[in-house]
C-alpha cells in the first residue's frame, strides 16, 4: 500500500476536462485558447444584468460520451446549480455547475498501476462552466483578468478515494487522459489548461475504514508534478502525525519551480458555496435516445484495442501497449499494416522505433506526421523485399519526413538501393578478408560469431549499399565451415 510504515495514503481526485466544442457552454462566444485577452466575451459570460444563458447542445453530447466512456450511468434528469463565491475572474459572482443532481454517477476505470491492474470508482461526472484567468505577469504590481475562458464548457470527474500512492495517481491519470483522447471529447492539453486535476489526500492507520483530515492540492499542470506534490504532502502529513500534531484541512498550491507546497486558504465545504438551483436554466433532460446515440459514437477504447492488437496481429502485450498509447498512433499502425500487407511485428518495430524518434525530433504526433501510413508502408516493403537495408531505410524515412517525395525515386537519387551484383560484393568481401586475416582464422577455428564483425566491415566498406544477406552468404562461402 502507499505511504510510509504505519500509515496508509488515501487519495481522491477532481479532474476538470475542457470539452472540445467550438462555442462556450451558455453563449455563442468561441471557446479558443491563446487569442488576445477579453476578445471572446459577451453579456452572458460577463454576467451583465438581464443576460440569459442558453445551453450548448454539442457540449451536452460530449459530456454524455465522457460519462459513458467511464462506465457511468447517465441520468435522464440533472439540475444546474449556482456555486456562489467571489473572485476577480468570476464576473457573475457565481459559477453555473451541477451539485445535488449531476449528469452521471457510479462509473469505474481500470488502469495499469505500479503493482498491476488497479481500478478507481467514479463517484460522479457533472457539467460546469469555467472561470476566467488571472494574469499576474502582464501589468507591473497588479493582476489583470482575461475572461476569454469564462464560460468554457467543462466536465468534472470526481473519483472515490481509491488511490493509495502518488505513483498510482499518476498511472490512473495517464490512463484517464488516454481514454478521454480516444473518446475525442477533449484535447487534454495540460499546458493550455484543458485538463486539470486537484488531489485530495489524507493519511490513516492501515486497516482503518475512516478517513483522516483531507488536504487539497491545486495548481498542478503535469502528471509528474502531481506525483511530486503528493509525495511532498504525504511526507509532511506523516511528520505531523508522528509528532502528535494535527493536520489542518486546507488547500495547498504547488510551486513547481521551487518544488514546494504553500497554503492557499482553508478548505471550503459545500455549504460555504450556498448552492441552489439556477433560476435561469431548466433541469437538463437527456433522453435514452441521446444516450444510445452517444454510445454508438463511442469508439473502441484503449484497453479493448490493446487486447485486439494482441489477438489480431500476434503482438506482445508490450508492443500493443506502445501502439495504443494514443488513438492516432493506433490508427497509423493499422493503416500501415493494411497498406503494406507485411508482418505486423515489423511495422510495429518501425513505428515504435525510427518513426517515433523522428516524431519526437520534429515535435510531431502520429496524426500530423509528415510521412503518411501509405508512404511508410512502401518503405517497410522495400526493406522486406531487400531493395534497401534497414540503415538506408532510416535515411530514406528521414528524407521523406523532411522533404516529402516519392520513396522509389528517392532510393535511386540518394543511392540507397542495395547492391546485389556478385562481382562488386566479392570485391568488397575479398578486400575485408585481406584486411582481417586473423579474424578469418579465428572464425575457422570455431569463433563463429565473428562472421557478424566481418559482415559489418563489408557493409562499412560499401557505404551501406551492399545487401547484408548476400554479403553473409558470400563470406560463408569464402570462409568455409567453422570447426
């Protein structure tokens, strides 16, 4: 279990996910990131008197799809509520959310944790609007407010306190992010705030059913920092408890530059927000027809796709996991295999190796990679057919990523086609054997593995142009059997 000896760590999460919609939740302003501050605002998201909200149906559809992806029960009737608090980036003085009657409840997410498969119960999924953003670095000695984000549609995913270590939290969030990306409900860009997670952590003696005093950690923008922040908070609470001092219920902020936590405020309870049903919005009704349509739109999820890759393509669990870490990569793999008609394992190796290295180098992902699956399939086929070597194919792939073009034409332009002319092969083989007579004698004396060294020498002399299979054959003919 998590925590140190004598204590069990208990963590529950509140995950805010920005839905992939064109417009905000209750008005027609665009929900975009990075534009000039306060250019996507209107009377509704500014909270001006008399402005009335109108629900965005696209957001409802995506929220329902999110709930179904997490195995939740979607309720036909849910209620909008006002969460009342004052903050400069909340112009209405309240946030429209759902409280007593949320959109969906009682889901379950399974994930690959540090100790094997784990599971987390989803308590609820509810919809709400986002607040604006306070900017502390735009105006000297002052805080500016950008309300472009105010009113952006969110779902909040609230888990039960089922996680038992910081590493388990990171593993769960990684799986959750992958599921949301597969479901195509959000881009989950943490740097832009599309995915934000608050963690509630407490410690208790092992075997005890009750919970200790809960501390909330906010303002964390990466899974690695969430793990570090939780590790720091677990250590802090443990030290307090072992010294006989109380843990205070409070909200902490993580300073990633210093790697420290600092107190933000005392922890609020639900009654502090004075929730009540929003008088401007009727209850949200989601019919069974809407739910079934959303269920039909739900794609094959990561765990299902991983199992299918193992069964259909005879891949190892590891390879299947690598290829399904993103929906775009899984799609890229399947399109390449379908086009190439080659051994899926060979295609998997190319995508997990050279292709992934090129994407990392170029800052691209499978969905935007400049080499199409059809082009990669042609490169893989040329390797399998002995037209180019592995090394030459990597050079070809890098050129295609950089410049594009036709693979077959580039092979000749770059001089990458494998040489199979026996006269030229024999010339290179004879030269290498003449240079390394001692190695040849050691091979004949029984060191059979030295043939690999000699093949490498021939390939180097040929500039990688020699067909390595033919080179090996010619070498063995010249060397004779190893004793």
